[in-house]
C-alpha cells in the first residue's frame, strides 16, 4: 500500500497537534508540511504534488475557500483531495461547489476521520484509472441549433417534461432529446440511475443506501436519488472507474 502524502493547514497550533495525533495511528500517512496561514499553503500546493490536504477555512492571509477557488480543480476526486476542517457549518455548500472532497466539523471525531480517510484511500487507489484529464466534445440538439459541451463538464441529465435538463459545473441547459436517444450515443460513463435521470459517473463522490433505494452525492455536493431498479447499470462501472 503506497503512502499518502498530506498537508495540514490551520492557524491554531493545538488543532494541528490534535489532528497529527489522530493521524499518527495510520502508518501509511506521511505529513509532508504544516502551515498556519493561507498564503504559504496555497504557494506550497501550487508547487508540490500532494495527495491530501486538511484545510482550515479561517486563516490569516487567503481563506480556505479561496484556496479551493485558486487551485481551480475540475473534480473533487482529482488530487490533491481537499478536506475542509472547520467549526462553521455555513461554508459547506461553497466548499463542495468548488470541489472539496469532504467537510469535517471540529472537533473531529476519530470515527468521522476514519471514514474520511477510507474514502480518500479508495479514491486515490483508483486515481491512475481515472481519465479525468481526457475530455470529449458532445453535441446536443436545442431546437434549430446544436450545443457542444465537454463531457467532463456534465454532472447529470434529468427529464423535465418533454425536455431534458443538462446540469453542468456552471449552469443548467435545456435540450430536446429523450433518455433513450441519449443512452444510445453517450459514453459508457453516462448511466441511467432513475427513470428520469442520467449521471456522469466521473462526478460521483459517494453512494449510500436510502430507504429501499440509493443516493449519489455528486462532486458539486448535491444528492441525487437512484432507483434500485437501475443498480445493474452503474454498480460494475462505478467499481472500475
């Protein structure tokens, strides 16, 4: 099992000490740097490849959310995996909107930290197989015109009456096609998870049971309902990504 190189950024020395003590029980974690301000953190991340970052939101200099923005990640699943550690709940939406991998509230319990690290290890182990940097243009009919989108920009496509709504990283777009037509020509990582919903598996962050069905959390932080009826569509493909 390869080591995970990580960075801790927090302006409270006690918070860094507590987190380091909890992380010390994991032999495959390698803390390569610690910072007490946002400016040094951002500079280091822009110059050094790391796997994982535990990032406080309120620090001197540039704030944690602004570090996410300036790193300009295209996916929450691409390294470095950015884990926000904060006492404030209200920044969660903005964090996931800018592709945070996880959001931990202080004081961080050992159980919550263990789940976060398990998710991170699973994601990093799959990383060599992720074609995150490969992008293909997809065309969609919008009436008299044709819409061209990079496939990595698309999170989900959902039925809306007689139309389909494409949710991208930045906007919602309406097209005039059916799910059946789309499935015949979209890449295999676009799968039907509900009678009215397709998702891009490259943007699936987590899958969890929900009542008798499932929920997917996408890389923008939103949860999408998935029917058990369509489990065979995504189960094996998701394991291979």
